[in-house]
C-alpha cells in the first residue's frame, strides 16, 4: 500500500489530488492548516487528517511525528500548499508581502521536506512532488502569446521559479528519491476566481502522474499534463 502525504489537501488541487490517489489505491494523509476544514475534507475523501501549518516549525514537526507514530513511512510527499499573494501593482509590493508568499511557497516546502525526509527515506520507492507553475518558467513568462507572459505577478512567479530550481537541486542531492515539479496549468481554482479553462481534474493530471510513477520514473523534471515544461 502506498502512503501519501499532501499539504493543502482541504480544497482545490490538493483535494482533487487526494481524491484521485485514494481512487488509485493510495492511503492518503490529508494535511491542512485549518482543523475544521481539513477534517471535513478528509472525512469526505476517506483520508486521515493531520493538521499542518507549513509556515510553523512546531506544527510541521508535530505533523511528521504524528505520521511517524501512525503510518511509520511516507512513500509519496506532495508539497501542494501555496498562495498567490496580493493582487496589487508591483510598486505596492512590500517585503512583508514577499515574506508571506516565499514563506509558504518556498520556505514551506523546505520546512516540510526536511521534517518528512526521514519518513520518505524509509520507502522502497520514495517520491516527492512539488507543485510549481508555468508562471515560474523563464521561457513562458517571456512569451507574449501565453497567459504566463501576459499576467504580471512578481512574487508568485519568482516563488514558483524558486520551487522548480529547488526541485532540481533536491533531485541532484538525493539520487534515491524521485523529486519532480508539476505545473497544474491554468486551472479553475480559488487562485483565479475559478476563471481557468482547465477543470480541477485536468489540473491534477501532472501531479497524479508523478505521484503514481514506477521506480524507473524520472527525477529532476518539470512537467505539465502534456509533458516537459520549458525552464
């Protein structure tokens, strides 16, 4: 049985990822910051809920200890929790705004991965999936024919570029662990007022594919539902 831990699993991409992986036979631990919403989501999914605030050392350590005590190992770690940040002009962005966005989107991944790494290393075929974005692609954000090149979001784009680079560096550091980044694509979620053209199921295609790949699967890649993404 494959044991999978997902951050931000109470809604949108995280919830749909959990649903699909449970359907595929995974034992899913649904992590969420809000206990009431997280528990309700886990109950609806048939998952086990574990409270986790990716910005808080004590919360993340407690979550890892909880999983160590109950499941003992994590085969697939999905770092999904993230925020877009304030929808304001670039000249109004502050250091506090940057600390919030990077604190969740990037530092949160480092914090969770560090805490859960001993559990991941116990797996026979360990996998880490980091949810990045095409908005973090240098190539796509310079293409005026793409949504990524039209929309301006300095903190979100920079944070997701950092997520993708962090993924490749982790993959190099840990040859025994498959570490990959997924771009959900422009999906209808809370991030965009549900304006994206893709369904939430389509948006989880790449995440689910990376989470369910075999031991011969790739590492250090950045993919969407159609294949390799440009850096």
